[in-house]
């Protein structure tokens, strides 16, 4: 599947705080914890728990969320398919969409029981 400018913009305008509870529900349902979810998001974005909570309370969009993030240098190692999109094939001009899918891939791996050191690309 290919990403369009419209799809990128739609995701960019979504409120992170409206999606975060779904991430949490998914990982907890599969035996993982909120702390592990926060660890994965923190590794990817550079946000500590306080900053992450502040962004949730501010109801920032995914665009703002990723603009404020310091994406981990090993993020390029996140590969695979999420929601029918192969991450490494998403064009760089759709940066918000690409980062969103990378983060979702990490959360998927967490929910599926992958070891943390593999999720964090160490």
C-alpha cells in the first residue's frame, strides 16, 4: 500500500491522547505493563514519563508529538508491516505517518511478547 498526502495529514491531525489508551489496552491485554509501554515510547521519542504525560494532558496532535520528539538514532532499524504498510517503503516526505507506524510496530512487538532488548533494537 502507498501513503498519500491526505492519509499523512489525517494521521498528523489525530490527537495522541485519543490513541494512547488503545495502545495501553492492547499491551495490558497481552500481559505487558503501562511501564513497559512507556519504556518503548520513551526509547523511540526521548520523552520521559513526565513529558509524555504532559503531552497527553495537552492533547497534542501526532504532528506536534513527533515534532517535539527526539527520535532514537536506531529507529531506522524498525522494519516490517503495520496495518498493511511496509515501514521501510513509506516515503520520507510522509514523516509523521512513518514515525507513527514505527511506533506502532514497537507497540505491536511489545504486545506480542517480544523481548524488550529486541524491541529496543539494542
